[in-house]
């Protein structure tokens, strides 16, 4: 196995240390590969393939943006609950590409299904099943509106299939995760496991995302793999519940991508019983692990926000409803004024007050209590009598900042995660296509 070092080396990043990443393990029934189709013109890996020789149950959640990549309706038209493969390309979003973009997916599906069928025929000595085009799904990420590079990708499919591997160590997972990055400065991987009886249930996840990140699965992609045999319907329910306070609780810039996609795949290798429900202890244990993994990946996306230097948690508590807490949290988190104040380490808490008010939610100013870190900055409708700006300035120098807004109106709460806005964010996005 070789690692394409060009995926790790960028002008704005340093080679990450191996110790920074979790040790993902092999998922039985999953084959993976990544190569370069030279979409970036620099030889970095930009194509990844995930193949399930025995098929996989799966569930997918996608963006709620009304304009989507061509792969999203293509995938949705499959109506299959068991698939054989997922092909992912970076550099080009295949969005607003018209007839050419739509036909490109058909071309890739036909060619990839043929090549995979040949692979299986050789492995099974001519007795294998045919891999159909609807056995495959796709994901794309990158620039919107540019012609989709179908020929470059098609020409590399044979090599991509040839390089499929069943053995995956930590380094190989990082190779695959690196192949789906765009403006990310480092790959994003996460791992959880639980023990049920004598069986080890594993969950491996990778993600990409750095900019155009907002609620409703924002440009983020995440692919999660497990060896436990769970139905597609159950996977869909668990995934919906897992993203609510993880991938749908993050924002970098409030811009919701056309390509967002989170998928979970079960290779069905470990049997834990049939007709399981959300009330079964096995499922409850699995759900906790899945939520932990998704939160891990979601936080990695925020930490790697374009140009970000600080990780920010907005915690709205004692709200009259969940929707109210969520609206206020994101109103603050998406405020450029709040985010630039954090970047400048300026304890300008008046911008937080502004964020609460612009949410449109009714609040009682006299009940409102705001803390930054452990320091109370406002209460009883005015600045706190114990407010100490010097201590707060020291706290603002930390690389992780927490803002708590106590509404004192009810019992609901919501926590979201964001990052600061630095000049690097402008530089990255002003130069995105160059």
C-alpha cells in the first residue's frame, strides 16, 4: 500500500501526526480504494470507492437545499435498500451541470457496474451475479457549475477497482478519508465499538467538510460503516436521530451546501437478532455509540473550519421550546460579528445580546443570563455587577470558547458548535477556484 502524500501537504497546512487520529479497524465485508484522476492537476487522490461484495444495508440523509447535485436524485431513484458500491469524487460538485452532469452519472454507473461484474466473475470463476447500475450510489463534492469531468473519472475506474482492499489499518483509513477532502486541512476519521455477547460490533466513520457548513447536513460528506446486521429502515431511524444534535448542530458560515450527504452502511457480518426495535438494549447501546461517533466527526469539521483558529460552543438553556433554543443558538453562532469578535479575542458580549434578539424569539430581558466560560457577563437586564473584563480577556485567548445563554423560560435546551471568522476564511474563499 502507498499513501499519496500530496493529499496531506497543502500550502496552508502541515502534515498531521498519526497519533492525532483514532485507530479505525477493519470492517468485514467492506473493500476500499482511492486513486488520483488528476482532477486537481497535482496528482492528489480525488476518487474513492467503497465496495460490498455481499451487499450492504444502508440509509442516507441528504441536504434540504432546493438545488442539489445530480447524484442526489440519481441515488434517490434507486429505491434499493441493499447496495454494492459507493463512488465518491472531489473537486467537482456535479451541481448545475444540466444534461451533461446527469448523463455523466449514467456513464459512470454503466462502466463501474461492468468492471465490478468482471472482478466478481474472476473471483468466483464465472459464477458471480451481475452488478447492476442501480446497485451503485454516488457522491460528489467541489466546485458548483463546472462541467463534470466524466472522462477523467471513467478512465480511472479499472485501476480504482483493481486497487480495492479488504484489509484496512489506520493508515489506509486516513488515505481514503484524505481522498474526499476539498479545502479540508486534514482527514476526519472516527471509531467506536461495543461488545454484545461474544461479538465485537465496530463503527468506522470518515467525513469531509470545512466551508459551506450549516445545519441540515451542510459542503459535508460523511460515510459510516458497521459490521452489525441492522435493517435499512432501522439504520435510517438511527441516523436521523444521530444527526439531530451532531451534523445538524454545526455551522461554519451558515451556507448550506447543495451536496450534503451522510450515509451509514451495514455489511451484515455480525448477527444480533431479527426484527429489533429502538427499545432493544443492543440497539440502544449501538445508538449511543453512533451518536458519539457522529458528534466526534461533526466537531472535527468545525475545528477544521476554513481559516478557523477557535472552536466555539453555543449552549442555550431553559428555553420555552427546543425550536426556540435552536433558533437562538444558531442566530448567535452564525453572526459574523460574534465570530469576528471571538477571532479578535474581544469580549464584546453585546454582540451575543444582538444575536439573541435578532433570532425573532421572544425573551424576557430581565431573566436573561449570559456567561462566557465561567464568567457571568450579563443578568437582570444589564451588565453583571461582578463582571471582570480583564479575566474575560484572558479566557478569550483560549482555543475553545463556550457561550451559555440562560433564558429562564422553560426546560428545553440546544447546543450548537461553530468556529471563529479569521481573515484566512476570506483568503481561502476568494481564491477557491484558482
